[in-house]
């Protein structure tokens, strides 16, 4: 019986001391010191190390609009609107080549900045008081300007002179006392209902306009008829202070081709009666 107990002792004791060894592993610590850890702890630490080394995903945000950085990188060919166009096209109606600024509210007191391709400007019935040389300086494409019904009392002399394509200019119903220089290709000028005096109209202002066909100077305070080009087909001078006419008023005085029985021989038709 004693021998059996001794045998069991030598069998069970080594097994007890060997069990921790099977469930533990020796891992090196810093500076050569060994540390015994459980398998579960080792697995947990390994997982932490792996997660720490796992690279972070790069986040890419897709947006439906251009960021400031994107707009800065756009090339010179990018399509950008002129900053000056926006206010005008909010106050007015901008169509292809045409700008309509009629009875604008709040009151429009100056000529608005125009898109560079503008060919037709209608800025009627506003409170514009002056036309400067800068107003149309960059708009070489203008063919028609209508400024009817404003409060314009002054136009700088070079405001229209460089508009080489301008054919129609309407300045009716303003407060002008004199006319500025006019572009060479002008076909029609309407300055009815102003305060124009003879001294405010330069002697040869119309003579060099070889394409001028329609001239409206009614309802002013002219004392004499200005020198007129032979290209004229229609001229309105009603309701002025004109007191006399000469043989040269409507005809070329040094041209013997005309047989001038009176001052109207060169006109195709003579209006009579009260003008309305």
C-alpha cells in the first residue's frame, strides 16, 4: 500500500508543476528580462500591435461644387464672367448682344457697366445725368444707343466719337444744351425735346457725316439751321426759334447742278402745317 502511494506521488507532482508550463510562454522583456505571460494575454497584445500598424484609410470627399483650391488651379482658358457684368444683368435684361435697362429701380443715375459684346443698349426713362468718355470706351461693338427720357445735361466730347460701328443714337427728351462729337458712320440721330441752342451745335458737326440720313432736332431752341450733309433724307426742325433760311440751307451753294428757285429745291418733300 505504501508503495502505491509513493508511485502516485511521483506521477501527480510533476504533472501539477508541468501544467502551467504548457499554458504559458516565455517572452523576452526589455533588457533581457524574461516574463511569463498567458496565451490569451499574448494574443491580446499581438492584436494591439497589428491594429497599431494597420494603415488608416484615406478619406476622399466628393462634392458637387468646386472648392476654392480647384478654382485656383483652373487654367487660363476657364470660362469666367466679367465681374462687372453681374450687377448690370441683375438690374437690366441682358440678351445676346442687347441690354435693356428701362425704368430701373432703384434709380439709375449713370450708364451701367456693359458686357463687352453689347451691340444694342436701351437705357430709357432713367435718371442718368451725364455721359463720360469712360462709359462706352471698351464697347467697340455698339451699333445702337437709346437714352430717351433721362436727365442728361452733359456729354463729354469723346463719349461717342470712337464708336466706329455706331449707327443709331437717340438722345431725345433730355436736358442737352450742346451736342458732342459724333461717330463717322452714324445714320440716325434723334435729339428731339432738348435745350439745344445754335451755339451748342458746332458748325461742321454734321457735314462730315456722309452716311447720316435721319436727323431729328425738333423741340429745341435753335436760332438757325446747322450745316447739313447731302446724305440726309429726313430732317425735323419743328418747334425751334429759327427765323430765316438761305439758298444754302438745304443745298450745296457752290454746285450749279441745282436750279434753286427757293431754299427747298433740294428737298424731296416739304412738310407743312402744325407738327404733332
